[in-house]
């Protein structure tokens, strides 16, 4: 990431000596074996800010719904409450279309949280100078690993050894052939979730920044309009795949 890529970079620059000291204690990165710098803390800081924003939005909407007599009456105009109701309602219906209503309600906390975090992170790409947490592979891979661990956990919790048995194929003598294929397919899921989201958001934010640097008036508008589509589509894809993975993992053994 280039220096001073966002306002968050400028803020972290004031404490870069402390961050560099902490980066030395962390050591080299796991995949590329690069030594992290103070700028390596920007994506995780941006994700923490988005998490705080999501919590504040949740508390604000919850406060509006605390009064039951007012909660049943919709607002006349578009407010934060009506937006979140429509937003979460859409993804709840999406989850119900993938799995039954009972499981959709049971697992919607993780599905809704994923949709909200990814959406608010993605929307930052429309504003040059703001940090985009989902343009970092560290953040998107972290989100994907949470989904990966969760759907495997609930799969084992729901079906027990039947979940493992399903990975071995319909016949025991096919297990040496089917199990490696299923394991590769299973392990690829978080990678595809992470890489797809990261690349699309990083490229979208980069292209918008280039157009704004060339011509700051009117010309970037089509790119910004395309960016809105990218934000919506990437949020939809990540949430849809999360719902599908949970639905497949929690499907009863006799339905496989």
C-alpha cells in the first residue's frame, strides 16, 4: 500500500514508531514471509472501525425498536431503521431461499453479521481517501475463515459423524478417491471467498482513485456508479455463499 493512501494512513503515521516496534515483535508474514511495517496495521484498524460502526448502528436501530407501539409503525421517510430493516430483511429472505425458515432464523446472526460488515466495509470504496478494509486479503481471509470454521462446526454439531461420512462418498470403498477431492473442495471455499472479495474491492477503489486523480469533476461519476454495483454484488455473493455453505453443512444426512 502506498504511503498516505488514506486519512487513516496519516493518523497512523503519528504513532508509526510504536507500530514499527510492534511489527518487529510479530515477525514475518505467514504467506509471503515479508516483514510487516507500521502501514500493515491499517487494514485491521479499518476493520475495527467498521466493527464499531456496525455496533453503533445496531444499538441505534435497537433503541428505535425498543418501544413496541412505535416499532410496528414504519417511518415515513428513509431512515437508518428502515434501511436496516429492508437490508436485513432481504438477506433473511435470501437465507430462507437457500435453507428452510427454521435454519435461516437459527443461523441468521452469523449471516446477517457477515452481510452488514462486508457491506459497510465495501461502501467505503466509493469515497476516495477512506480506508477499505475488504481490499486487504488479511481482512477478507479472516472473515472467510470465520465462516469456514462456523459452517464446519455447525455441520458436525447437527449431523455428528454423518458430516464426516458424507465427505467419504456413498460407498466406503470410494473413500480413498472421494475424500481427498471433498477435502480440497472444502478447503478452497474460504480462499475463493477471500480472494474474490479482496480483488474486486481493491481494483474498484484503485480505478476510482485513478480517475479522480486525472479529472476530479464529472468524469469519475460512471466509475462511481459501477462501484455501487460492485459493492452490492460483492456483498450479495459473499452472503449467498455463506448461506449456501451453512445450508449444505446443516442439511440432514438423509437429504444429501
